[in-house]
DNA sequence: TATCTTTGCGTCAGATTAACACAAAGAGTA
DNA sequence: TACTCTTTGTGTTAATCTGACGCAAAGATA
C-alpha cells in the first residue's frame, strides 16, 4: 500500500530498552552491531516496521527472533525524531521499554548469540545512534512507574519473597528503603498475596512466598515508595 | 530523500489536542472536516509531516497556519498506529497536546474560521478517526501532569489570582478542592509569586495578583493536589 | 542450649493533610 | 455612618500518613 499523500516518508522503526533483573542487578540488553553505521558499537535492539506491522508487533518480532523472548511486558515510551539521529537518513524511532525475567528467557543461541549481552545499567558503554538518550528516558520512566504502579513483579519469578521485592525496588530506584516501612506499604496496597508457602534452603529464617494479585483494580493501586 | 530500507512506509502525521481555559470552562479546539473521510465531522487539528520537519515543527505549523497561534506549550503524548485508524490507508499519528490561553490567540479569521471552534470538554461530539481515544488520553495526561507540575499558568494570563488558579484546578480535575488547603499547597511549592498588586473591579475583596515563578528549579517542584 | 542472621510485626514521634473557624476587604444600602 | 453580603486571606486542630527504630520469631550452625 502506498502512502496517500505526496511526499516521501521517513523510515519508521522501533527501539527497545529491555530491562532484566537478576542477582540484585538491573541490566539492559544490548546488541553489538556488525555493520555500519556504528559498527562494533553497542546499541538497543530495534527493527524497522514491516508492512502492516503495528509497533507492538515489531517489538514482539525483535524480542522473538533476535532474543528468543515471548510474552514480555511492553510499553511505548516516546517517539524520537531528530533528523540526524540515523546517519543513513531520516528515521523515526518509536521507543519502547520491556521488562523481562532473564531466568525465563534464554537468549536465542543462534548466530547472534555472541552479539547480544546483558549490561549492568551502571556500567554501560557509550551507545550508538541516540540510544544513550533513549535508554536514560526508559530508565527514568521505569523508576517513575514503579513508584506508583506494580510493574516490579514482571522482573521476578511468579513466586517471590518480600526481601526479594525489596531489593528489586532498592536496585531500580538506586536508593535504600527501610525494609519494614516498605513491607507495610506494599502489603497495604494489596498488590501481592501471601501464598502461605515459604522459600526453603536459606540459612536463616525462611521468608514467605508471595504472588502478584492479578485481580487488583488497575486504578486502585497507589504506592509511594 | 528516500528511505534507506526496502518497504514503503506508512504516512506520518501529528494530531493535536489543543486545550484552552476560559470562563471557568476547559475547552478543546476542533476542526470541522470539509472532505472525506469523515466529511462534516469534528476532528482534532493535525497535519502530515513535511520533508525534514520534526514533530514539533509540524505542530507549530498547524498551530500557526490553521489556528493563528504562536509560542504555545506543547508536549508529545503518544503515537497511534491502529492499521485502520485512517480509511485512506496506513497512517501513523504522533499525538501531542497543547495548552493555550484563548484570550491571547485569535483564531485566524481566514477561510477556515467557520470550521474551527472551541468545545467544552464535557460536551464533545463524536469525533472522526480515532480522535476520541486521542483526546481522552490527552485529557488524562493533562490531569495527571497538573497534579505534580505547574502547567496551569500556561492556560491563564500572566497575572492571575488565587481563586482563578483554584477554579482552574477544580475545572481540569473535575473535583472540588478545599480553597484554603489548595492555597497553602501552592504557596508552599513556591511556584507562584505574589506581585503585591490586586485585581480591581470586583464587587468584593480584591484578590492578590500572582505571577509564575520562572526561576523555579524544574525538579524541585512537587504538589499533590 | 547458645549464637548469629534474617524475617515478620509493632511502636512512636514528627510531618503532612483534611476539615473547618474566623477575620479582613470591598461594595452596596438603609 | 453603620449594617449587610460576599469574597479573600490566615490560622487552628484533629486525623492520617510517614520515617525511624525496637524486638521477637525462625532457621541454621556450633
């Protein structure tokens, strides 16, 4: 299908800030480019829109084919339109961010495997294109979102303990949060449910296992960490 | 310049939810379409991106040429990509919202004049395209934003009174707010400055005139209405 | 049984907020 | 001038929320 107005449109792409949390570290997934421009530089994964694709379709395609991931939390972030953001020509990027549990996704071990890697968000290399800016904005959005909406569980296993959730928040917000006050706020918000089970194996007291409360009314949720 | 990858791109446009506040009413600017599709229906103003234009450029062009407006507050909202949102073919819209003071902008009295009109946001007709959705999202964003960031003054005159600001908040948030508590929060936030002058002419006590504090550090601002 | 660490639960003072009282200012009117 | 009516500016108080912290229960080890 041709565009129905006169001038030649810019290229249209999505870029993805894929966040993962593992071993008390928040990481982002980067791709090592094998072609110009920005050959050998690390960039956010992305792709051009294909015929009839919606943004989320393109994102899912990238997540599936390049990274072997299915069913991840995805949110549109912002559209970037600096004319010179891609040296090949005018290209517009509709940036998204994704939250995944790295334990659940095995990065596809294909030919790409060596070109994809998790990076601690505090130890990022300089990225190609305008991806530094996109990443910073994604991180800011994640930090803002998690303080008032329960997206944290997207990064954890189905069952998780209170100390695990607590550490996740401290890690994402890069601040220390009083353990006991955190517990109270989270429990008051009713966004998690105590399963009655306990996480076994640790040396000390075995913490309760919680699960996310899926019946939570979307608008009733409000924490202020 | 041609796009540097293989397939034919969708059309790219911006749509604008232009909010105005006047006489204790929050309004949005609508355009009456004179062509198919959606002939004779009201829609948000918008335009296709022209060569080398950035989103904000296109927005400014629409505001200037169709509405005769300059220098308005503008913020990117969201990008809409439903494949059938435009019956003419695939078109992507990067929606923005704008805040203007209707008293300061005279809607251009050209051939378009009869086709442009302010509508009370509570009395909107059914809009063409997917503009109902875009508008609702814009309204939601405005409501959310105004509770934590001082954008209200964009809708008012340079000098305004506390009751005027108070009414604006009540109108936008569609709720009643205790006058005295509101005053305290706003003053504590230091985002407005008492000019010492008073608004004359009213029958009763003459209220103080305030102005926006432009030296306010962007990140220090935080109200919770 | 004692010790060490982690986890769960509770307390309390200080800060914030909501609800409300009241006086001052301005204009009209007897 | 004195009184009324309405609006605006300021303060008070009780309820609520938040941050800081104490302490005991649970589990493993010595």
